[in-house]
């Protein structure tokens, strides 16, 4: 993949930096950011700015109001990066809106692959997806709340959001799992917690950088 | 292309010289006109020759060739056939007709005629022509056979020696390549191109000193020979210590073509990086990317290394002091597009091991790994069946661990997604109580998620990945999330239908899905789910099936 944008044509890079950006960012993503006129980020300033400043001088936090500014700069021919911890698929509203509008305007948009929580967890536990697990579903809380059905026969990863509401999450999960279903929390920094029943989820502090892990519902 | 040195068909020339009939003079008048592409004049001459000597096979054959070259295929064929009928025991009519068949792209027929010609009158020219033709129809073994026969007739034929060396090089037979190039080089000791090719063969055989000597000889013959200097630079960069590489790079930077200068600037950056000076290397890479001769590929590579340098601290590749703290096995994936998708923590882990087992075997990855100045053991067991390959790697890896060293198993993608090796190594580590550490990496799931995200109207909020064998027992599925199906180990012939039927329980038959191949460097094939089994009776492990979300298409 050639990351260099064509001269004069605006480009938007949507990049994930993985669960722990200073460790899990790929060099390919950082290479793309180094070609940007400005990089906007969603996430913790103290976590992201020191890393991003090494690759781009113009680094700014992104908010809901950044959308028009980013789009305008891309339209004027600038190369802009929008980054967040995690993977590009789990776009927030800002990225999803920008993606739609830029494509509608015929502007160039590239999504770069990033490592996910699931990749990190597999490495942490030593389980191999194709053998021990057979598959996996990765979902965020909003999508879970709207899901009519779920593959509970394989492990489920729920990506936790900054505005995580444990009681609501528990309620949404109990549509598919019993209150006694075992859960664990995986934090990229702290690893895996011990097992606890789903009904006890509300008592657990949920960190935005973590994921909730539910093993398969029935014994495989 | 294999070309004999002494004319298209010496047998034809000899036949014309030996001819006695009244047409001989007219044919001889036509030949220079034919060579000057004055086809109309040549045709008139040859028709005149046939009027004065209607039975002349030579006039008929050369007229057929003339008409062929003039683009008149249909009228040419009867004259060529007549030449063959009139002189069936001579090689030249078959050679002329073969030339016409080749022009008409009837390569098999051309090959048959040339085979017949070479049987009747074996000659270097005919065998070389046939070898060239066989290469065009991808019959390398046949071409090699022809060259062997031609070289038995004339063992000092340099172009054929070089051609045979080229074919053997494609087959990886470097000893035979060296033998032919050695003979060719002895016949033409001052040919720098031969010396460069010989150096490549010597390098492939691990004869580094001799390879460098051959290139230095080429440079002594012509110090301005850019190809020889670039090859020597590439060779010196691969040698332990990289002695003399900097001088060659500087020479090319000062005196080379724009392309060579950009490449040399990149290599100077690489040399700084390999010496541990990542801070000094970054501007050199940026400079290489900005030079006017830099190709798109070089710019991409240089910008990657510039970004890599910013993630490293100077001295990153120095040997570590404390071994005890880092003993154990590392399992490191470089992501699905190595080395570009390597993560920063994997880069650090590469700095922290003693020996790397490179399971990727790609030239670009090998160069990337070499900057860490650790022992890199290349892919050795790729020809073994998988169980033996795993055992062979295990033997080597655990021998290193027993010796108190920390080996790293380096592979493509994420070793933990479908890693046969990772699974086996971790089990053994656990059994033996040996420390291990695996790091996550960009996997096929991540890459497909990024590739397909722009097609979705918004974020889906998730993704599902399943091994194809799991589909049959699936009870529930969130069809609003994209689904990736991995035919891990491949789906045998006839069993794709079961996968299709399992998916049709959740998706309508008309639901469009995509099959991605060769790890996604090619565009996917889109097809309705109902056609999956018909289009793919079996699926190999390099294919992945992507099922887009049902309500968001």
C-alpha cells in the first residue's frame, strides 16, 4: 500500500492505534501520520500527544465539532489523520460521519489496520483462535444493545467505552447469558482479572481501555 | 530471449548457396529486399523465380515467409506447405513454416515443426530457436533440454551458456548456473555483465568472498559501471559487518544516475540504522524519499524506516547485558503486511532477543530483521510437511533455550490467530516450565476490518470471526455485524456447500459476500451466497470469506 497521497489531493487517514497506542501502534500507521499536515485524536491527551508529536507537529484533540474543520481541510487538499486507540472498525460517530461525507464528496479516505484487544488477549493467554476458540465475536456496548441475536457459542469480547454503564451492560448481556455466566475483564495494562458472575458486573469498575470477556455459553 | 549469433536459419542460407536451378539468382536478389522489409518487391522476385522454375522448393518457401512477414497469412500457408512437400528431408522448410506459425501465435505447431527440423539437421540455431519458443509456452524443462543439445554441438556458445544459466537460476540450481557462467566468463573474461551474473550465483551459494571478487573485477574493468557497483553494494550490505558498503553507497550518491543516488541515500540511512544510530538515520531516510530519482517503492520503504527510527532509541540493537532476565521464547507476529505492520512493542521485543527464527522468508523482511544485529536464521523447513516442520523448529528453538539464549519465532500476521507453531511451542513451554511471551499483531481479522470499513455506511460496532467448521453448529448470529469465515486448513472438495447451507440459515441466498485471496493484495470476488459452492467447490487456506452485515449493505 502506497501511503503517500497524490500531490494536491486531500486525503483522510482513519487509523487505530491498538489498545495501548505507545506499544501497539504499527509503524505503517505512524508512517501515514508522518505524512499528515495535521493529526486529530480521540482519547486521552497524556496517552496520545507525546506519541503523535513525534510524527506530526500539528496534533489536536478531536471533538464532535471537529468534523467540519477536518472535512474542510481535506477538501482544501491537506492530508489529515484521525486516530483513536483500538481498531478502525469501531469508529465513533465522528469517524463514521467523516467517512460517509468524504466518500460522498469523492475525497480520498484510507483506513489502516490496527491490532485489536482480541489480538492482545490471545497473546496474553496463549490461546490460539483457530484451535482453542474456533472463533470470536467482538462488539461494543452500543451494538450489543441493538443486537437481536448473538453468537453465544463462541467467546464474546465487549469493548468498553468511556461512558461505560455497568448496570446497562449487564442488562443487555443477560438477554443472551444467564446471570451466573462467568466473565473476566481484560486490561491491556493489567492483564486478566479473576472470573466473576455476570450478575456481579455492576460492582466492577470498568475502564475505557478494557474489554469484557465472556466464554462460550455452552461447553464446546 | 534466446538468440543464436549466426543468423535465423543457416540451413536455408546453405541450401540457397548449394542450389543449381535457374531460380537461384532471383532468390538471391529477393533476400536483401526481404531483409529491408521491401516485401512487395521481394514477392515479385519470388513469383518470377517460380515462373522460371515452378518446382523450386526454395522459391516457394521464401515466398511463403515473405507473405507471412507482409501480414498475408492465408496466401502464405500453401507456399510453406509446398516447400515442406518438395523438400521433406531438409530442415529449412520446417524452420520457415515454424517462423510463420509463431507469427500466427500457433506456438504448438511451430514447436512441432522446429522439433522436426532439429531432428533432420540438428544445429545450434534451430535448437536455440526451439528453446526460445518453448520458453514462450512455459516449457522450461523442454527449453533446457534443447539448450543442452545445442551446447553439446557447440560448448563454447556464450549466449547459449548464459541462456541456460538464466533458466537454471529460475529453477534455483545455482551450482549449474555457476558452472555455465564460469565457462562463459572464461570465454569472455572482460564481459562485466557476465561477472555480475556470476557474482549473483556465487552469493546464492554462500561464496561471499568470491562474489565480491567477481564484482571488484568488473569494477576494475570499468570503474563507472553502475550496475556492478550497485550489485556490490547490495552484496556488501548483506555481509556480516557490511564492510565497504558505505564507500560504495557514497560513490553512487556522488556519481550515480538519479535512481542510483536515491537508492544509495536510502542505503546510507540503513547503514546508520544498522549501526544503532536511529537518530542519524531518520533524516537520511527522509532525504532518500525526497530525491528526484526515488521510485514509489523506495519512497514507501524510506518513509517506513524514517517512522521506525522515531520509535527507536539510539543503541537499540546493542547486545543486552543481563541474559537471565530475558530467557525464554518470544512469539512475534509482524502483522499481515510485514514488515510494515509491525508494532512498536514487537520492534522492542526484536531488540531484546538473541536469535530470530524467520518464518516469513521474504527479502524485505530479512533486511528489516537484520537491523537488530541478532542472529537471523532463515526459513529452512518450508519443504517439509507441517508436523515435521513444527518439530524441526522446536528442536532448534528449545536447543537455544537450553543454552540460556532467548530465541524469537518471527512470523507473518498474528501467530495467535491460526498459529500451528505458536500452539505447539506454547504447549511445550508449559510442559517444560519454560518462560514464553507472545505479542499481538495485526491479523487477517484486523486487516479485513480496515479494508471493509469504508464500504459500510457507519461503524458496525463489532466484527465476528469463525472457523468454517464451526458454522454447522452455530445457534445464533448477529447478522448486523460483519462475519469473517476462515477455511482454516482449507475446505475439501464438495464441503463448501455445507458452509453455504449453514450461512443460508442466517442470510438470504441473494446476500452478496466476498472471497478475499492471497492475503488481500488482490481485489475480492463478490458473489451471491447461493453461488458460493458452485464457484468454489473447494477453498484453500489462503482464501477468506467476508459476509457483510445484513442490514447495512
